[in-house]
C-alpha cells in the first residue's frame, strides 16, 4: 500500500496532516499492548500482530487524511518540531527496514538449517554433542 506513494508524496502527507498522524500514532501505541495480550503466543505471533495492526492503522490514517483533505483545503498547523521528527523518521526508516528484513531472513535461515539437521539428516542432540566435542 505504501509503495503506491512515492517517498516524497508520503512525506508530504505526513507534513500536511500532523493532527491525524499524532492522534493515530498515540492510539496505536496505547492500544498495542492490549492487542498483544489478546493474541499472545510466540515471537512470530507478536511480530504478525504488530505488522497487521500497523497496516490497519496506516489504512485508517490514509482514510482520515483523504477525508480531511476534502474538508480542509489549506493546511492550518505548521509545527517545526513535527517537521524535524518526520524528516528523521524518513531518514531512519530505510535503515530500520534493512535491519528488520535482515533479522527475518536470519531467523528463517536458522529455522531451515535446524529443520534440515534434525528432520532430513536425522541428527539428534547427542550427535551434535559428539560432533562439537
């Protein structure tokens, strides 16, 4: 969904709708612990819940931005501190994306290697203990 917009278009949406962004971010952060306790589970379930809820919140944010752009033709609020935060977010997000993607790939590779060793090649804990001794 975010790839529909260019980076600059998305940044302009953030800058044009500061109140919607702040309110929905606060709602996301305050409601996230409830969502995590509701679904529970392991680290994968927690990650899926965070990503799913972030995507749904992003869609709500886009809807509110679209409605407010139809109602208010001119931007009323221009806060310098908000603009600085948005600039920093757009600088840090590609780095965070690469780190998170790298962790996901590392977990998947670790899981695949573990499955190969234990299921396909029939190694047990005793075999691995003798191998590393």
